[in-house]
C-alpha cells in the first residue's frame, strides 16, 4: 500500500471541506482525497494498488448523527453510517422491509457486516478481476481509454444488462437492489448544502465513460437514505457459486402489494446481472393489475431479461436470471403477512 495522509473530520462541514481540497475535475473514484467509513472496500483496493489516494478523510466521528435507523409514519430512514449488521437485525426493518434486511444479511460475512456502512456499501466498486488486477493494463474503469479486457477475456461473472463496448463489469452490491426496487431516495451533503435525489439517479451506466460511476461530485457525501411506505411482502433471492459470502451470479429484489390474489403494485430489481443497480419496470407493468400465478411469474421473468446481451462465458446468466426472478415472485406472493 502506498503512503497517504490521514485526517479525521469532526463534522460534515469539515469532511466536505477536506474533500474539496482535491481536484474537482476528476470523478470521485479518481479523486486524490477519499472518504473512510467502514473501509472494507477502500482499504482492499488500496492494498491492490487500484486506488491510490494521497489523503484519507475519516468520517466516523459523524456516526452519532448519521447512523439512525428510524421506522415511523410508514417510512424508513437510514443513516449512511449505519452498520449493515445493525440495520439487518432491526426488528422493525425485518418486519416491514424484509427485502432490506435480507439484502444486507446475504451481502457479506458477519465480520464485514459489523464494519461496513450503508453509504460505503452502495458505492462499492466492481469485483471484475481485470479491474482489481493492475497487471492488466486495459481496464477503462481504472484507466480511461485503455480498453476492456473482460469483453474478450474470461467474463463468466460479468454483466448481461446495461453494458457498453467500453465496460461489461457487474455492479456487485445487494443492498442497492433493495433501495432501487423500493423507490428510495438518497440524501447528499456538499459545499452548496444538502440535496436529495432518487436512488435510481445515483449510479451511472458505463456508456463511453465507465470510470464515472455515480452522479456525485468529488466533494459530496451520502448522508442517508429514505424509503416511503411499508413493504412487508418483499423478498431478496440471491444465487451464487457458494452459500458462504459470495457475490451474486443473479439476484432479485421483489416487493408486491397483493390483494385477493391480484397484484396491485409490483417492484422488481436485479443484481449480479447488470452494470448498475437495475430496476425492471417493464416486468412491473406486466404484473400490475393481473391475478398472480406461476405463468405470470414466468412471463415477468422473460420481460425482466428481455434486453440481455451475453458474452462468451456468461450466457447462462440469462436463463439463471429468469429462474431467480420467477422464484422470488413466487416466494413474495406466498408470504404470510
């Protein structure tokens, strides 16, 4: 690991000011000043020499204000510095938002969940082996314009949705699928104050600039998340190569409002299959207003993967993704609430 300077921010203003000292003309992923919270992703990438910040700003002193878990008036509010383990274990979250709780429980080992924060989790970077191994020169996420080694390389774990000719790296997170499915919003703090945006607008598909992963400015911080309404009939289904701490080959975040067997409202997002957290509105529209049965689940699954494009080694993900979606829909419909 390269040498770096360490700062500890006493409050949000100090953290934003420290971040503003970096180069505002580069994307946050390349900024010389990086934020440290749980550190479970950043420190890994620094050890691999993928990220090389000159300064680390520790924002853990902000935890007393930014770690709330609040379920009130039919809404969920979560602080960006809340630990994954605490949110997953919260009884109200488990009862009213089982999708959120399960996405966090299945995301990592217990040791990592005890350290990792919600804000850091949604900003974690891809697990693409070509990105994480600096001996490969051609990775557009790591070095813009260098090419994408995964396109013609070993791409079994890579994305089939939202890809471009510049990048096919899969977004690795699980919690983000729950957030995007439930129409969450994200609160951001920066030099101009606070702003709130739909979580669906946080991540950017790779397009021609895969090194720009979010809509955040280099001097902005995520302070929290909010979900309107309760979703007790919701599930997170994750399929992976092994059951113990592994990233998804395919996952589905599903929430249903089911009345007398008819789907009044449906929310569906996919993980392990796309370059960003992936909402599937076409499948949601197909489900809405229709009596639920196995045939409907299969049609929705087909609609969810309709735009998928496979590469040499990951074609199996399309069929797998459809099975995961149908399974998640059936599980949600069968829940007793």
